[in-house]
C-alpha cells in the first residue's frame, strides 16, 4: 500500500470515527492533493456509500474546491475593486501572455496555474499577486517580470 493510499484510508477512517461532514472530508482530501482527484472521489463514494453525483455537486458548488490538479506554482491575482483600480487587469494580461494560459488554466509543463481571486484582504497592497501562498504587493510590470523569473 502506498503512502497516498494510506493517507486516504486515514481520511476515510477519521470521517467514520468522528462522524464528520462530507464537506470536511472533501476539505481533507483537497488539503492532501490540492485538488479532488476523480479516483479518490470514486473510492470515497464506494467506501462511504456517498453518491458520486453528490460529491460532484459539492465540488462544483464550492469555489475553493478544484477538480483539476494545480501546477507546481499556484499564481493568484487579486481582481477585487482596490486591486482592479490599481491595475490588476494589466497584471493578469501580462501573466496570461507570459505563461501562455488563460486564467483558470495550468501551463502544459505543469509549472504554473494562473487564477484570479476577489480580494485577498490586503487591499492597501494592491495590485496583489499571491504565489504559492506568498503575498507580493504593489506589483508593477517590472516587479512582475522579476517575480516570474524567480519561479521559472
Ligand atoms: S481588492 Fe485586492 S486585496 Fe482587496
């Protein structure tokens, strides 16, 4: 049995023992993989007798769940109001051009996933880019170039 399989066993056991919520179970899976792999959902569905349709409904309803894997670097650009007025649109356009993907997509080499988000709660730092959970504030084209070079 491999490590990932054991981890899923633990998540399933935890759900059974603690009589957890399905959302909590899915959050645990998401925390492990950074997305919800179909094969894991199938296993959970079979072992816990939860219809796949229910799991998919929840997975698509909650925006924090992903059904596709994330690239090595997860780039999120805030397009909330404060960041928008400070030029977030141009930042997104540059990233889309440089990475060759649209927002919501992952580069072919799986190095970058680009996403836009609404307000990361640090409006004074706008425009704001988050890379692998690290905040980069007051981003301009020059800083963006350096940032991309750092992660490439
Ligand atoms: S609008 Fe971007 S952090 Fe609030």
